[in-house]
C-alpha cells in the first residue's frame, strides 16, 4: 500500500510480522509488547512499518506523528495492518496444516 505523508509517497507494507515487531521493539525498548491499547503504540508500529518498507526513510518521528493525526491516514494504515496480519497468520496456519505431525510420521515409517 502507498501512503502520502508531507506530499511524499511511501510504501507501507510488510512481509512478516517479525520484521515489524523487531522495529517496534527497537523504538520502544521499555515497552516491547504491542497491545494496541494506546495511540502511541499504533504510531510507533506504523513508523516501524515505514522504516522497514522504505530504505533510507528519514522522516523524524515527531513529524510523522503530526501527519498521522489525520484520521483518514491513521484508519487506512490500521486497516491495512489488521488485514495484512490476518493474511500472514492464515498463510502460516495453512503451511502448518500441510505438514504432517510427528505422530503421523511415526505411523507411516
């Protein structure tokens, strides 16, 4: 997904939740667990997604927060995040479902 911040287009996407959480934890070392209950958590999460998706991303966090106060931008980023995490989790479950259990391997062997 593309987002426009301060008249500049940025990629807003991620392939794994691990890359986003790693960035989040680096930015929030005293509060490394994202609960989604605080607006600050959402801003840091969105900011970490922008860092992951845009090489050389250099928009200061405070400036990003001012732009992210736009309810339409915030809503688009939040909806994308929730949808994308759902897709990643679905893919992971399908991949795990296709793999035989250890018990099944023992019965076949």
